């Protein structure tokens, strides 16, 4: 299975918009990322999980529209910024199909570090509107217990994309 970790795009500052909706620049960033992913056929989640906060929901909606129109949008409280990364990890271990998790700093980075087997969260930063593809391989660790190993497949950021997208 693949897991796509997506950090929400640029949002309004809290002082001007307490709900923190996406800025126009943020929408444009995630639209470019979505078009790039659709053209490369490398983004195939069956569902886009998001925290339910406007900036994550709007990022997920734009990704669905531009890259994977058939994917479900599902709110998951385990992706809230203050939620322990372990909650999202536990959900992923129950999942067999590819999903995209649209989340926030620092929780998304903590989950990324957990998946990579590291406590050094500063090594695993995802920029706004960035996407990391991680492949999960199931194996049996003895006594019939299933475990999953994770490996990074690729990572993109809006700054890597050509302006013409």
C-alpha cells in the first residue's frame, strides 16, 4: 500500500481569518501539485483523509478535483495538529488501500518520523502543499503478528514544479 503525506497549502494568518482558509497562493500551489500528480499518474489514493480544519479540507478538495476525482474525502480527528501521531499511525496499520493524509505541522512531521523509525522530527519536514509518497510493506513478525515497514518512494514540493503547470 502507498501512503501520501500532504501538508496543507498556505493558509490565511489567524489574525485575519481565525478559521484559516487557504490563500489564493495556497490554492494555486495545490492546483499545480494536483495537475503534476495527475499527469505523472503517481498519485492514486482511494481516499483523502483530512483533519476537518478548513485549510486541510480545502487542500484535499483541490487535490481530489485536480488529481483523483474518484477518491473519497474523509475527516479524521487523528490528523488534527494537536493529535498524537500514534493515532494516525494506528489508523494506517488497519488500512490496506492507498490513502492520502492531508495534515498539519507538527503532527504530520511526527507521523513521518514515526514511519521512518526516527525520533528526529526535524529531519522529516514537509513544506506547505508538499507531498511525500511512502510505500508500506507488510510482513509477519512472528506468532502471526503483522507488521509494516515503510520506505520513501518520492517527494515533491511546489517550488520543484515548472511555473507553467
